[in-house]
């Protein structure tokens, strides 16, 4: 895993026109990411399909965790949240490394989230329906010639740039809208 001099992957050069455009028109900097689910078998509450992508789209089957009665035959929503965090942290590290000229020989991001499912099962109102903890473990091996100060700078910048990490740490208001057909 090394940085390349291919202009297609020169993060700094790719971001220069974007930074300029956003400085001139800050409204353009507000982007929207999306995901939606539909078309699942209503007779089977244990699995479904979620679609995602604000530009290029993809989908993945999801399941319900066995800890709440599901089969866990596919990634569960918590796995998808962990995947969002892992992919955001890894891409942030790789992009900042590219900008700073840090060559990465190895990078792996593992995310684990712990939840007490008694909350979601309605067994105890005092147990919150949320993950009680999340742990991000980054296994990083830079090139031997990487200066320690440059490495610390890269790690701090990537942590700050990871939208999913910062959102989970700070929390975000979420408005749930339920659209029912008119009677």
C-alpha cells in the first residue's frame, strides 16, 4: 500500500479546485449522502435490502442480529454502522497520508461496537437503545523513513477529517418523519 505519483490520485491537486469553489460559494460545500430501503418481503421481518449512494449506487442485504431473534445471515445494521466508520477512518488516513507524502506500507481499521440488547427488546427502560461503546483499532505501518512528527500530524488530521467519527462523537440531530397514507 503505497502512495503513487499518478495525478489521478494526487489528493492535494484534486482538492485545489474544490477548495476554491467552496471558498467562493460555501453553499456548494453542503453535500447530502443517502441510503434507502424498500422492497423487502413484508412477511419476513428478519432481513431486507438497503441501497446507498448519493452518486454511484449499490445495495447490500441486511439481516437482524441473532441476539434479538434474527438469523444474522447477513450483515446487521450495527455492522453497517461499523463499516461506515471503518471506511471513513481508513479513507481519511489514506487521503491525509497522500497529501503529506507519507507512504503507508500497511493500514487496517477494525471497528467494534457493543450494545446491551435488553434496551431494544424493551426489557429494562433504564438501558439505552444505543451502542454503549465503540472501539476503533487502527493498524498502521508507515515507511521506515517517516518522521515521527509527520506521522503524528497525519494521524491528528485524519481523525479530525473523518466525518463519521466526528459525527458519532458529537451526536447529530435526527428527525424521523413517518408518512402514512391518508385515511
